[in-house]
């Protein structure tokens, strides 16, 4: 069920989330999530859009640069809901561009069609590998 436009809209949310994290545009994340959205990442758990945005800002500090490369986004649609799975390669670097940590993760999302369009209702990130042990938070 669902159209190509719906799949594209959900995939766009996933890619926009990565861009917001990398660009430090945490307030822009509010337009991607429902008010009751949840997050479960190695950097913590959050319930509600405000808590989710605060967690992202806390884990992606200005003294570090990140790059989230998202690939293989698979979207499954129902009438007004969707799930998505994506692979991510995340690099954490210092502000001089020296990589400090690289990790591979699997992202899982749920989304709901709202009056404003598709919005994410949950995000879960599960690391599958990393280049080194560190205390740096995951994406």
C-alpha cells in the first residue's frame, strides 16, 4: 500500500534528520517529528519532541563535527503509518576535521501521516561496529 510520493516523503525525513544533525540545526528537527516522538540511541532515550531535540543537541556539541551518510533506506507503508530501515556510516571529527571515531549503525524509524504531512514518530539507532572505543555519543 502507498505511493512512490509517500515513500519519497518518508525517505526525505530520514535524510533531513541526518542533515540537521550534521549542520547543528537542532531546532529544525522539530518539523520532522510528531510531538510525541521517541528516540532510543546510544546517546540516551528521549520521549517527546522537545526532549528528542535536547538530546540531539547534547550529543552533537559544537566542538565536534559529524557526518551521517545514510544509505539503503527501505520504507514500508501502511495506510497512514510507515516504517523505515537505513544503514548509516557516521564519522565524528574534531573541528579541525581529524576523524576521532567512525561507526556503522542501523537506523529504524516509524512515521505517521499528519495534517502537515509525514512526520517521524520514533527513531532507534543500533551500532553494528566502530573504529575505536570512545566516550563520544552515538548519532
